[in-house]
C-alpha cells in the first residue's frame, strides 16, 4: 500500500508541475546589449574582430548583407531572467560574428530585436522573451564593412 501512495503522490506532484509549466508566463525584458557583448568577449566567445552596433548608433559602412537574422533559445530553468537572456544573446552574437566573418564584414550594424517578426528598436537594449524553461533572443542586423 505504501508504494501505491508514494507513486500516487509522485504522479500528483508531476501533474501539478506540468500544469504550472503550461501556465508559465512569457515575460519580455530588455537588457543592455553591451552586457552580452562584454560577457562573450570576457569568455573568449567573441574575439573583437567584429563590432556590434544597435540601430541608431555607430558608424555607417558598406552593407555586404542586409537583414542577417539569428534566433536563439536556451535553458532558463531556475536561472535569473537577465542572466538567462545574456547567455542566450551571447549565442546570437556568436552566430552574427560568424556570419559577418563569412561575408567579409567587420561589423554588424543596425541591430534590432526581431522576436516573432516583431521589431524592437533601442539604442542600448535587446529584447528577450523568457519563461520558466526557455529564454529566446532574435536579432536582425546588417553585415557591413566599416572603416577603422
């Protein structure tokens, strides 16, 4: 009888956890892009060969590829929302850095958040959607060649 009650208790706990996850809110937060750039540079994920400029900031250059997109998701379970978003944004920046290098660009300019094709433009922040399990960051920018 004890085994059955323990099994029933575990099943009930699992059902409650699943219903809480299903009802978890998708929060939208705005985080300074520089925090993600600094964290990725400090860890060696970004090497400084490609510069990043949000829309309305930075130099103009020759656009080699317009509207390069990245859409990254990562685990946010039991993590501070801002830290989960910075971690996810690092993955997006790495992908943009690689795309820029492959295009012969040394900058990604005119960066905007582009989550579910909804544009969020800021001169300081990116937009992150974060819930109980996942964080998502989508960025769109132009791969450009700028003067030093």
